[in-house]
C-alpha cells in the first residue's frame, strides 16, 4: 500500500515529534522562538559544509549550530546590541554565507528546495537511526536537566539561590536545540523546523493548565501533525515540511475553540 | 566573629557593585542555626543585595562569602511568573526539590493556603501568592531560610501569624533565618541579631543595642527608636511637659 520511502518518512517524523514536543515547550516558556530560527538558518551553512567535506549532514549541522549558539552568547556579553538584533544578524548572515558557499559547489547536484522545506524522499535508513538514537539521547539529557532548567525558567534567582546551577542547564539546553535541528533538518527543512518546535507546543498551551500536561499534549500534537502532514503530502504531492507544519497549524486552530469554551465557562 | 559548626553562612566585608555603583559595601554578618538575623534599612540601602550575596546569586563580589549549606529556602522580594507557563500552586511547590505530597499539604496548611493547592499561580492575589512563596521555602525543611520581605501584601492578622510561624519554624527546624523586613514592631520581638544597613553596615547588634545607636536614630528617626525600645520594657528617656524627649 505504501511505498517504502513513505514508511521511512513516517518512522523518522514520529521520532522527531517525540523530541520537538518537550523541547518546544521550553522554547515557548523561555521565549526562544527566534533563537530556534537563528539556529536553523545557520544549519544551511552546516549542510554546505557537509557537502564540501563529504561529512555526515546531521553532525555537520550540529557543529555549526552549536558554534553559532556560542558566538551568540559571546556577542551578548561583549556588545550593547539588543538580543533580537544579534539573532537577526547571525540568522541572515549565516544563511547568506551558506547560500554563497552553495554557489561554489556547482559541481554537486543540490536540491535546495528539499533542504529549505524538507524532503521525505531523502530520508534514508541511516537518517532514521540518527533521529531515533540522537532523539533518545536528547530526551535523556533533557530529563536529567529538567529540574534546574524548569526552575530557572520559572524564576532564575530561586533556582540559583537554592543550588540548582541554572547557567549550566541553560548551556546544555542550547546544545540540545542545536541537536534537534541537526537531526530533523531533512524531514522538515531548515526554514520550518522552528514551526515544528513552536506550533504543537503553542497548541498544547491552549489546552493545558500544568507543565506535564502541556508537554504531553505537545508531543501528541507533533505526532498527529507528522502523520496527517505526511499522508496529505503523499495525497497532494506537496513538500513534506510545509504539509506537516500546515497540519500543526490546523490543530492549533482547533485548540483555539477550547480556549473560547473555557472563557465562556468562566463568565 | 569566629565561625563555628553552627555557622550556616558568613559574609566577610562583602560588597557588590553594578554599573560602577556600589549597591552595598563592607557587610560582615553571620547566620547561625536556630538564629534569626534581620536586615533593616531604608529603600536602596542594599538589603536585598546583601541577601543575594549571601545566597550566591551575585558571584562577582567584593570580600568573601562562606556558605556551609546547600539546603536553602528563599523567598525573593519580587517574583514575576510568566503567563506563558501554565503553573499550579502544586507544581510551584516542587520547583527546586521533589517533596512528598504530605509535606506540600503541611507547608501550605501552615501558611493557610492549602485550599489553593490546585489553583493556577497566576490567579492568586498578592497576599495569597506571598503565603505560597513562604510555604514553598519552608516545605523543603531547609537549613537556611532567606526571607526578603516575606509578608508584603499580607493582611494585618495574617502578618502577625506569619511572623509567629517564622519564629516557630526557626525553633522547630533549628534553621537559621536571614530576614528582611520593614515592620520594626514585629521584627524586633523575634530577632536575635539586627543589622542596620545604609549602603554599608550602619550598626548591628541585639535589637536593644541597635535601638540605642545614634546612627540608627539618625536614619530612622526618634519614633523608630522608641518602637524598638518598647521591646526593651525599660525606659531610657522621660517626656517633658512640652512633649520633648529627654535622655535619662
């Protein structure tokens, strides 16, 4: 019934959704939407590096995105520019440099649309292994730093005063963000990865009243988006990334109905 | 001040500057098990800064701070909870340490807000939130409690009850308390040691000693000095017919 590539895409997408769910909640709680965007834009540079040096794409993207994150932290300390200006600077300059480097790689056939918007045909068994092994590792680390990360998200000084070392948790979380972008870039594409992080979590926020519930709904929302999105991309022959994000958007709109209801109940 | 095994945190000539301005300078104090140390002083005198130095929130400090415990409960002066976080009182109680359900209930009962356990944190009133903050700090049975104006926004009867609770906790848990408060009446009746700040340590000692101190009087006025003296129950001055105060 399904072609083999489709099953591969489904398995890969489900793996991605399990990880973007909880990470996306932190992206929303900590107001990191544009930070995620910057990292994913810099991923293009990582991809071109991978092609230039015949290196694994996920690892290359991970290295470049982590480097950009570290540069950002340094710039925040050493300049007086506001955070959003620095994010924009890094996002667009790394995207531009990536595209310039692609120009030099004319000898390689390069599917730039697939790179920007995701390509289910491109998902290999190797990618699935990277997504599931990498994803499991990301979730494990996230579980280990959950307490300090969450506490410092609520109130930095409480976490610091009560001995939780929030700075370390924040640094590790930054690396986890680079990692999820690295492993999911083939599925969703680098322009839409942040959507996969934010939209299911935003949907979950609308229908949850406590953190564990929001994480759970965020995962469920991500899984539904992947399944619905991939089936419709097969049906309508659309790119996989945009289809998944569109499905997530529909779920978000549905969740707005729930908000309306609860407001009416209160009145 | 020689440190001993009862010392929980000790500041030696500590100071902190921000943007080239000293927020507080040259503070020495020590909090011991079972003792309540109170910081008083006018606005901007560095009370909260001193607390944050003691807690290790400020790291680039002048002087030294020695902390002998990691079991700390903190009630900050200002806490803003973001609406993007769906957070119930119960979730907030286990924020920095996983504690048992009974311990959560017990602490919330002590501060009189157990009925709010499943309420969203954003829906609480200022006074209710303050009670939750205090409950959270004591629920983990800390060695050191740092309370930065813990009863702000709490109604008058609640204020007295909470101060009594704080005193009781320091005895029961044998924990040290670093307290910041504006309410001289209530504070003085429960405090072992008072440090009066005004960008530096203006004076320190037992409540009685501080009340007699001339710098303290200059800072807070004669009225405040009398407030403290009430707890002494000895009168060190007489009133003339014109209402003037004469020293004995």
